[in-house]
C-alpha cells in the first residue's frame, strides 16, 4: 500500500453541511496536502489520495471513491471514514478526492449548473477526469468504479448516479441527501444504492425539512428508477433496521440502513457481524456497470 502521511488536526471539528459552522474555517483548510496526487481540471488544481494493495492481483482492480463532507479535508476524513482496511483484504483501490475551496470552505458542487449550486466548480467533470487519470496510472476495472460519501459527499455520490451513471457501478450515501429528485435527474440505467442515515440527524433531518429532501424521497426515487420490488425485506438488529428493495432491473437493489437515534456523522456500526466498511464493500462487490455481476 502506498504510505501516505496523514497531517495532524489540531482542533477536531464536526464537518457538516451546516452553514453556521463556516466561521470556524479559514483558507488553511483549503490548502492542498503536499503529498497528495494532483490533477488539473478546468485550470483548477485538484488533490486526491490513492491507496492500492501491496500485492495486487493481475486482474484489473475495482475502485471506491469516497467523498468527504462540506468543510472537510481528506486528511481528517480518511481517519473518520476509513476504508483503507479494504485495500488489502478485498484487493481494491480506495481514493479520497479533495473538494475545491468556496469562501474558505472545501465543498462539492453536487448538481448540474443552476441557481441552487454551491459554486460554479465542475465537480462532475473533475470526477470523470479523475477516473480517467486513475485508469492511466493503475490497472483498474472501469466496470467496477463505486462512489460513496458523507453529507455533502453523499450528495456528490447521488449526483454521479443522476448525471454520470455510465461511469459508476453503484453508490453509497452516509448522512447525505439527494438534492435532485425532479425530472432533471435522469440516469441512463438502473444503479444500486446503499443508504445509511440516522433518525436523529440534526443537520440533514431523516424526515426532511424546508431545506432538505427526506431520506424516503431518495429511496423512492431509486426504487422507481431501478424498478425494484415496492415492498422491502426488513431485518432489524438492535437499533438498526435494514430495508432491502430487491429484484430491480439487471439485478439492482436499494438497501437502506436506518440507524435509530443516529446523528450527523460518518456512522461506524455493525450489522450481522460486519462493520461499516465491510457492509459497503459487500454491497458494491455485487455490481458492475451492467448491474448484478
């Protein structure tokens, strides 16, 4: 595995989509790490970390791209949402890209251009360019590129499924909201979703509010898009209820983990003996760009 140095975070900050937290940030949080890989897209230098297996197989490797939340940095996020254990155990490449700076705050522009954009940054194009660069630098399986993220990063995963679904095999959203459940989100295929969200999320409420869509809005959208069963299979363990909408087009599904009393974090939990990273991987591993493998 590439030995990538993590920077020390002096103050621990709960990065979220809450704009009231902006006062805690300054330009230092937008500085790109010296040891990160760099990519120029639309004349803007972008940064990302890559973790690859120590002894990769000769077969092309699947890729998980994990997007941090609003105000987050990849140095901090890697520690909070650590998928690195999967690299050698599952023989997968894990990528952490850094959002661009907006008034001193790293962010993801998770919609098509329009009045509700956080900025004019072309993050959809950046991710496409990033995948292209990864395909040049590593022996990756372009049919098995997965996107997940936390909060604003979860929004970015939804945006890729809406507008660049040809690039992505499946998506995951942790404590994130789907911004666009309108007619402008028109995926060109069925794409599987794993959705994890706490019922006590005070930033992006589980049941929605005047600013954010509810979790069920996203669930219903992808159930309809994937043409899955309308009634889910329900399995409850402790404070976690898993709803699985199965038998979608090309074997796709929607899997939702409802964390009772869970708050606005990257939620580390266990379900049926598997931790968060393993649950994500076991879900992703079922699919490629054509659906069920």
